[in-house]
């Protein structure tokens, strides 16, 4: 049982994106190992098949659970509303974790010069996500930078100085991204409320879904 728990914890250290990639790859590998053998034959004869199949089921299960959670946000095509929901999560975490000093199970956070930061790759589920940002060069051309979002943050000082405060707090939600060296390295990224880039919308939906999964994991643990 302990080994199963450790195995599940290891799977959760893999990002959802990589679980989806692994699911497709491992499925092909299982087919190649099986070859012309029947399923009972390959299970009996090949330890490699059994080990690979176990990993396939774990990666697929994680990906499927994530996609089920993400379905709740599929009809939301308004970035402002998605950011507002993300802000609600962050503000709840900030209020309870940093301001009240309460435990935040499954969430790793720090305060950085007054900014509340959630470490996406160190939470109960790895929530790192690919990101693409297209920027104008100012000469009639644009460049697309590709990287990975590794932190999610809430700018508390600027939010508290704003006259609208929490009402428009979504404006102070952003991400830390690690771009390729030629694309600028590490930078902060924010999305405009009217952003309609499908990949940006998907990134926010994906993180919301992962937060929901963490919530279910904590609830299940508390009910045991």
C-alpha cells in the first residue's frame, strides 16, 4: 500500500501535459512489446510490459481526471472571467496562508517582496504549463516566445493600493515563465482581460482544473 502511495505521489510530480504525452507514447510502447501475443500471454511473459502498462494506466488516469475537471471551464471563453476565478483562488490562499497563518494543504507558496507566489511545480500536483506569447517588435513584425510557466502570483501591494481593490483584483494576477534563452529567459507574463488567444485561455483553464484536483485529493484524505 505504501508503495502505491509513493507511486501516485511520483506521478503527481509529472506535469499534466507530460502525462498526456506519456499516455500516448506508452500506449504505443505496450503495443510494440505485445506484438502478436495475446494479452494474457504478454502479461505472463513480460515484466517490462507489466511495468509499462502500470505507468500507462497511471499517466492516463491523471490526464483523464484533469480533462474531466477542465470540462467545467470549457464553455468559458472570457479571459476576464477566468482570471477572476483564478484570482479568487489566489486571494483565498493568500488570506488563509499568508495573512492568517493557516495551513494550505497541497499548495506550496511564498511571499516575495509582498507578492504572493504559488510554486506550480511543487504543489500536490505539478501545474507547470507550456506558454506562448506573441509580441510586436515595433517594426511591423512580431515574434513568438515559447517557454514554461512555473509560478503563479498575486501582486498584493499594487492590488491594495488600487482604489477598486479586490473588486478588480484579477488585474494583478500573473505568471512567471521560463522562456528559451534566445527568447528572453525568465520573465513575468500577464494576460489582458480581452485576450482571446486559445492557448492562453487553455493555460488558465488547465491551472483551475488542477486546483480542483488538489481540492479533491485533500478532501479525500480528510475523509479517510
